C-alpha cells in the first residue's frame, strides 16, 4: 500500500500535468487535502510530506482534532462542507478559508463573530441538483454585492461540487460555467474538482482542488 507521501507526490504530478495541458503554471493550483474522518496522526503524516492546506467537512470534527495539531505551523485550514449558522462562530475561529457560503445571512453571521480576516468562497449549485447546497448561478451577483459591504469576511471566489459522473469529461461544462461566472464577477479563486475529476477542473481554471481519497486512501468506515 502506498504511503501518504507517495500519494501526495503522485497527486502533485497529476496537478502539474493538467496545469501544463491548459498552459498554466502548476503553482497556481492549491491542493487542499480533505482529511475528514482521518485522525490527527494522519494529518501530521501528510504535513511531514509537505502538505500545508487541509480541509474538513464538519466544524465539530475540526474542533476535536485541532488540539492535537497545534504544533503544525504554516497551515491553512479550509472548511469545505456545509456550514450552518449556529456553527459560524466556531468556524470563524477554526478556519482561514470557508468554501461553502451560500447566503448573505450566513456571511453576515460570520462577520459578526469573526475576530480576524476570513476568506469566503461562495458555493454555487451550477448543475441545479436538488441534493446539493449552493446558490443558483443567477443569484451569485447579488450575494457578492451584499458581502462587499462587510469588513472582516471577504468573498474571494466561487466553489462548486460537480455531479457524480462516470466520465470526468461530463463535469467539464459545470467547471467551465463556474469559471465564466467568476470571471464576470472579478473573482480569482475557483474551488472545484475532487479526486475523481480534479484534472478536468484544473484544465478549466481551478485554483483549489479538494483531494481526499487520492492522498489519504479509503476513508475509515467506523
């Protein structure tokens, strides 16, 4: 079984090749290792292998892990899962980047609680899936306008979760639409692409890819 360091190296190579196919510098793509359900010692192993961006899906899980990770310096913490307003205070304390803001009310709640600057990515339900969170594309402009009046939280880009498809190419139109939407709004960050489709996402302009299984392996079932 390959080590986390070996997995990470392979992911970096795949990121580089995808970026080069698109005429991009691989350094413009941030690999966010999604460590949900994995214990702190696995995160430390990935850190020792060179990973510096970590994503968690749940505020409560991050709260439980972070006391064991205080020795890690230079880490950027990302919340990549859905955020409820009642967890906003804790999220603003734990995370540097929140990928899942889908309402002005949530952004305002984060603003009220934040004691420092927090970067926001606005979650867009590009494909209109009923099972997914996110604002419809046509409502993103108004959300950006609303957040622009806040001071401690700042909208820096957009995020989407593409539909589960058998061929990653089928997700390309979703990623392309998100990129075009971000460009129209003057936003520079694009969080899109996961283990099964991140190369296509990079070819379409992703600046952050959220990688779990390809780095950490299969998730614990317990």
